[in-house]
C-alpha cells in the first residue's frame, strides 16, 4: 500500500507518516507509523482498509474515562494493544478543556476560562514535555516503535491531534525529520477535519448555546502556537530537542539507531 493511498471515513485525520523526508536524505518507511484518532467510528469499508494496513501494535493514549464515554475501538486481526494514558486529571487545563468539549458546566474553571481555551491548550503542550505521566507514556511509545515486532505501529488518543500529534513530533524528530516538515504534518489535522469540526462545533453550541464559538474552535483545532508552546518548554527545560529525547524520554543513541534502522528507507 503506497503512501497516502488510503483514507478512513470514520477517522478522517488518520494518516501514514511514511514518505516524510529526513535531513540526511532518507525517508520514513511507508506503512510503519500510522497516526489516527480513536477507532470507534470506523465503517465496514474502513475495517477493510485497516486490515490491509495490518497494525501489529495499537497504542491508546486515552484514560479509562475517555474510553468509557466513546464507542469501543473497532479493530481487525489481533494487534498487541498497549494502554498508555497520557492525562493528568489533577491538571486544571485538562478539566477545563474536557468540560468545554463535553458541554459541561464550566463552574469551577473561572480562572482557566478567563485566560481562554487557547492559553489552556498551550499549557497542555507544555505539560506534554514536563509532566511525569506524559514523559513515561511517550517514552514507552518510542521504545515500542523501535522494536520491529510492533511494526506497523498505530497510535491514537481521542481526536488524534494533541497527544497523538506530540507523539508524532517526538518520533519524527528522533528519526531526523526537520521541524518544518514535522510542523506541516501536525497542521494537516485542520485541513483533514473541516467537515468534522463543523459538526462538532454545532453539537457543542446545541448543548451550551452560551458557549463562545471561538472557545470551541480553540479546542477543536490545532494551531502553530500550541506546538510552539511544546517546543518552548523543550528549550526551557532541556536546551534542545535532542537533549529532551535523551534526558526527558531516555532515548539512547542505541534506541535512536534502532528507530532509524526499522523505520527509515
């Protein structure tokens, strides 16, 4: 199956990271790294496509509450299922952003609401870098990707844009893909989900007509400033992305070599 030759109707922002170029002239091997949203809304046709992709390992970055409130993942074959919940219920940003998405009462989130959803999203990306749970989850996912027994590896969260997006940033950067290319893949979410985001926005406003549409859009989209917040936290804490990979996620030179051996052409 060639790069970009497939789509999933029930997961429109799903995509193969294969074909992306590295700084040294190599390319990510097609059909090895697949990023998606949760797979509970796949159609029967989608399942045929997923069967051809044949993921050996599926990494789910959601927690129990997220899984309980969503349709069960639809899978084919017998992939190795790994739960790596990258979420901190005690983090104020998670509670506020979840309340916005689910149409819950925003009482108790006054400070976050005052600063705005876009600020909360940036803080979330900073937590991806600084939070112990996030570091543990992303580090385990990198180790899984470096082992050929887990390839093709499919990874997802709920919407397939933030936790999934940052894990894609980590993997692609470890493979030597430059920041401009990484950023372009990250931002593809918006182009791939125009219709889906419109439907989600309408549903959110039906549940809470008083909700500011801009607040909803800030949560439904990816934005350059969110990624910038993650990169800034990397520089602030580690100095460089290479140091973050090594010191924050435990990516040794040997592990990085294994990633490049098994994931690059």
